[in-house]
């Protein structure tokens, strides 16, 4: 039994025991020897077989679809945090997560970005910028400048591979472009089959030979940050250290801050 399956089994068992039968529309009865719901009851409420649920709770090597996990989460009356933990343990993506857009930045996150004095921006799950400050708008010409232009494409990958301005700004461009493909692959591994990710990858592979070649290499790298250099047309050569953070309540949002290199 792997650690993930063991943790998933223990979590399901504990949450099942915490659900009062009455809250699930079932009679409490006098013959219940343990608190909460029986395995057969959770299975019935979730629309899966009792045998299959038992195997999951025993930590056996069985696959559970995102749809079945979503039904289990509802039957177990999980909170938002508990639901997220369930999907993390099962290594699946919650199908009920909303498709975020640039207009749906989590409350308070934009204010935090504006409070940073050095270039800072927020990326969503497909690496489209949804919040940034004035310093970032000045640095990233052709991407984050002209904040009020609704027609602008704010996706970082499209900027790097399709906008000629990026090739002049980012230095060395070829090295960063190659690495960013590997970082993106690592970041969206669990969502590789979602429509937003599929559409982005298909579009980039059609429009950029370099992206297509890099994507076919199957390289995977962690987005670690580190030294970043830019050759700005007005400000000259600028060197920064990049730091990336996941937003705790919504980890699909990434806060990126660039601090001047010492």
C-alpha cells in the first residue's frame, strides 16, 4: 500500500465515521455499533458499488475517477479544505473547480500585488496573468503594459513564443524559452487533459516551431525561480531574482515577484 492510498483510506474512514446518519437522510437505528455511516451507505449515496468503495477504504490499488470522487465528497459532506485534500490524496483534479478568468482574481490577492514595489504579477492555472503592478507593467512591454486593453493576450507562454518583443526583452531568450516549456509541463501535469490546457498547447504547437520541438522533448523541470535578466529599451539591462509562491486558499494561482539582484 502506497503512502497516498494509505492516507486516502484513513481519511475516508474518518470522514465516514463523522457523518451523522440523520444528516444523510438515513435513520440512526439502534443496531449501529460504530458512529457515522456504514460503507454500504456511503457507496449507495455516492453511486458506486459497495465492494469498490471497500477496496478504496482498504487502500487497494484501484483507480477512482474524478466524478466518483466528487460524489464521495458530496456524500461525506466535506468542507472546501477537506474536498481539496481528498483530491490531492487521490492525485486527481476536482471537476467542479471553476475555470478561472482574468476577471476572477481571488479577493485580496490583487491588493497584495499592488503593495509590492518591485515587479510582481499573478498567473492562473494556464499561466495567464490576472493581476500585476505598475512595476511589472513597465518591465514587461508587450505583455503587461496597457492594463485596460481588453484585447491583449496576457498568457505568458504566448508572449514568450509568439511576441517578437519578448525575444528582445528576455535574455538569454532561447535558454529561458526552453526551460519554461519544461516548467509548464510539470505545473499542469494533472490538468493536461482539461480543455483550457489542451487548447493552449495545441495553439502554441501550431504557431511556434520552437515550442512544438520543446514540447515533444518531454522534459520536466520544477519552476524554481532564480536569476532573470531583461534588456529593456528604455531602462537598459536589468537583473532580478525571481520568487514564486502559491496562493494558499487557491494554489492554482501563482504569485511571482522579481527583486533587484544584489
